[in-house]
């Protein structure tokens, strides 16, 4: 089982933390991170008590841009 690529938590003050969780590739985005981020933000948008969203990345880097393997896959798609 693989770890989720996007983590979400909301504290008692109404502050949500959305964390990109692919530190092994410096949180480079791919189809899973894009879908996970979209789903997390859509779910958070439903919370009327939410006051703030903090976006962060696990590991040494916030986000490294596109995952090169993901871009190669997109380039070879029909």
C-alpha cells in the first residue's frame, strides 16, 4: 500500500493544512498529486467553518515542478 500523495488536516481554529507528500521526488507533480490536490481543495471548500488553507510540502522542498516521468508519459499519449 502506498502513502497518500496529498494529506489534509484541519485544526480546531479552522486552519486547514494541505501537504504534498512525495518527498522522494521533491513533491514533483504528476497525475496523482494533481487529482489529490483537486479533491482535497474541493472537499475543503464544503467546510463553512474553514478560515485558512496552508499549502506545504513534505521533505526538503515545497514542490519541484513537473515529474519528468509524468511529462514523458503525457508526451507519448495519443
